[in-house]
C-alpha cells in the first residue's frame, strides 16, 4: 500500500479535493505500472458522472 496526501494552498470543495486525489492516485498507479487498482469512495461525484456518461452513450 502506498499512502499519499495532497495539500492545496487555495480553497477547494470536498468533491473537488476527492476528484483531484483520485486523479493523482491514477497518475501514481500509471507511473508505478500497477496491474490492479481498487478505488473506494463515498463521493457521489463519480457515480453521477458515470450515469451521465452512460446516458450520453445511449443517444
């Protein structure tokens, strides 16, 4: 397990912080050539985006 934290020097919402943290973790996983990645979140941002993306694919 690799632990990482990000500190912002400007105001940021909780959803923005979670999304930025996810992007940073994905970049790290790519950098270390991770074969598997488990993402756990209680944020509603990702599920909502996935539903919106699925809806746009149906059109």
